[in-house]
C-alpha cells in the first residue's frame, strides 16, 4: 500500500510535459483543480476527462503507474461516497432503519468520487513531471509578486518542495521499518481496525526518529553550504517561457472557456 503512493515522486522520462516550464504546469494544475470544483454538469466533467487524458498522453507516464496511486485514497473515497449516499435528503431509493439512500445522494456521490479521483491524478501529474528543484523555482517565480509586501516567498517555496521530496523518502523508510518488524514477529494485517491501529504505534516511533534525523542532516548540510535564503542568489537554470508554453496557455484558455460555457448555458 505504501509503495502505491505516487504523489511527490518524479518519473524521469523525456516528454512534452517534462519540458514545459514549471510555472506553466503549476498554473495548469491550479486551473484544473478550480474547474473541478465549479463543474456541476456531466459535460463539464467530460471536458475535465479530455484535459486529464491529454495530460497523461503528453506526460508519457504509464497509466498503470498513475492509477496505482489511487489505492492510497480508497478509504477516503469510500467515506466520502458513503456520507453522500446516505445523508443526502431527496427522493428515496430504499430505506433501512434511519439510513436512506436517495437519487440525489447517488448523483452527488458519483460526482464527488469522480472529482476526488481527478483531483489526485491531476496533482500527481504535476509532481511526476516536475523535479523538486524545478517546482521550487516555479513556485518562487509564480509568487514573486508577493515579495513586494514582504512575504517570504522563497522560504515557503523551499518548504513545500522539501515536503514533497520527503514523501517518497518517508514511504521507503516506513516500508523498511515494517519489513524489519515483521521479520521479528510483528503483525500489521490481522485483527480489527482498532487492533491494526495499535499495531502501527511501534512503527511510528522509529519513523519519527528517522524523519527528525533526516531533517537535522538536511539543515546541517544547508548551513554548511552557507544557505541564507533566496535574496541575491542566481539560478543555474533560469526559467524562460518558450513557444510550447505559450501554446499550452492557449489550450488552458480554451479549456476554461469550455467549462464556463457549460456552466452558463446548461
């Protein structure tokens, strides 16, 4: 299950999306997420499907690799769908005690499940096609306007980049600790939900110790290299828009027009 988490991982391959400016991909991800929340019609979701399919094809990342990341949100997905199915008032389909499934609940649950799946896959494509360094530079450039009001843009971008970079590292560390404890007789699979939660407690202690140790090593490495923030620092690879980025922004415009048209007309 832990190795199924793809958010924060980078998939090295030469593709159209990998060559895009990170600012272009950040803006596209933001547009896509906003469009999912304002979409309230099946045709708007159809446009979102086409957008996501185009991104997957242009990224050249295997679809199985992306779908594997959805296993990590199955529990959250089931909870969200269940609450919408049985707690939404409307025309009843059937009723068992105080639980009642309605047609309106089915519709909202389906849209909520699709929205959550698309949200995870859209965000995953960003991290799969963008290195942590590119993501930091892109965030810093995109939020550059906030520097004028004294906001610590570089520091925030650096923290977000480090957090994303630590996700696959901590997943690998957790997997190693679990295998080591299972070899000594630990059982993480059997029992009910409460017993499984109790079995995870011995796993959390060494994981937190390892995370703090890695954070300390990273801080010492940054201090040893005289890191003092982004003020006055130059970039080894300065960000520069190219023709493909302008074409991608044009595609974003068409997508936004399509979603808004569906929302206004239908």
